[in-house]
């Protein structure tokens, strides 16, 4: 399948690339932040168990 793009369409897409790149960077930052928060929660739960099985601790709560 051949897709024909007009010069106007190409310019429009070219203008969207930096915006898309910015959105991806923002999403990456959000993912990193959320992952760090999740790690903190897991470590907090683990520290309350004194090294015992974390899954058993979570199930009893």
C-alpha cells in the first residue's frame, strides 16, 4: 500500500514530532517516579515484616 503525503501534511507531522518527544519524556519521568514510589512501599512493608514472608503479611492486613 502506497501512502501519498502532501508537503502540507509532512510539515504538520514534522511540527508534531517535538511535541510527541516531549510527551514521551514526561511519561518516562512519571513512570520512573511511580516505580520509585512502589519500591518505597514494598521496602516499607518488607521492613515491617522483619524479613518474614511479605506476601503473608499483606494477606493478613
